[in-house]
C-alpha cells in the first residue's frame, strides 16, 4: 500500500512540474496555423544574412511572421543575434554580445556584407506591427536574464504590434509570468535526451514548466512524437515546431503541431 501512495505522489509531482498554463491566451488563435520565418526570411548565405534588417524586410514584404533572437550588451542595449559568439557570422570574432558595448557591436558586419547587427528597436521600427514577432531571449544566467528581460520590456512595452516571447532558459518565461502576464510566453526544447547536462535532460522533458507555466511549447519538429511534448500538448499547451525545412515536413507534423517555424523555403500561398 505504501508503494501505491509513493507512486501516486510521484505521478502528482510529475504532473505538477510539466503542467503548462491553465489559461487559454487569446493570442494562441493568432499563432494557430501560421508560418514564422526563422531569423527572418534569409537566404542562408551572404545574399540575405540571417537576423538582418534585410531578412526582416523580405518577410514583411510577403506578410510572413518573424522569429528572431535577442542578447543584452555590456551597456544594457538589446541587439538581435542568434549565437553565443560572433564567430560564425562575423569573420571568426569569438567575443560575446554580453561583453561588448553597442558601439563595438555596430562595427561588426554579417557574413562580410554591409549589414550590421540590428538592435531590437531597429527591428521594431522596420516591422511596425505589420506581422507578428516571435522573440527568443538568449541567456543562460539569472543575472543576464534579469538584465535582458528588463531592457527588452522597456523597449517592447510601447510597441503596438503583436509579439510572443520564448526561451530555452525557463527563467525568461518565468519573468514574463511574474511581470507581463499579458504576453503569450513559450518554453523552447529540443527533445534530445542525449544532452550531457542533466539540466538539459530535464528541459527536454519539460520539467521546468512549473516555473513559467508556458502558454506554448516550441519543440524540435523531428521529435513531435516525444511523450513529454505530446503530454504537455494534451494538458493544454499550444504546440509550435522548429525548424521546418520544407512543406513535406510541415504536412507530416500538422496533426501534432500548429505553428511552423521554418527556413530554407517559401511557404505555399494559402
């Protein structure tokens, strides 16, 4: 009998940890069925660099929602960039956005082009509410998380367009749960349990949901049948998938996922 009680307690604890938001945020209807251009409508090379104002303008021209990434700088500015360092996109520069000022970052160029790294404000000014934005917060520490969330919110609180936030770091949606409940918040995960860090294994199982109670889960689409992802969706989380590379992958996931973060192709006209 004691074993049964223990089992019930463990199941209850598990459900408490994985449960998403009970609420049904009204913006989930905006997210349902939409395609979102991963890092803008970029070309994957120097013609249209990812996370550039040019990539964003091309998405706006086609009326396609945009996914992008933000970092905090050493002087508390918010810039748009994906990687932890500038090495891949800026000629081998191994420095980090968090260690540089905005003035220093603006000297860098994306893939050797004339395009500089945009600020969040520059992106908002360009998009100007014409398409929804999905903003990923790039942070891995409590201190940087607070700085980034506070700085980004100061910029975003006056924005009239529609946007959603997400992060792999669960304390980002937790910050939004505490301070900006009006914004639809999401938890990112890959579903790769071979991750070396135990923390990442727990994240793959969505066991940090008790912190943020996310409105949606953005999961790597190749792992759409993952038990934890499917359970979270069953419990009420909106389901987004990343990163789709063609319409075939989207069609294969449509019974499991309802928002499609994509790159490398142009979605078919509906």
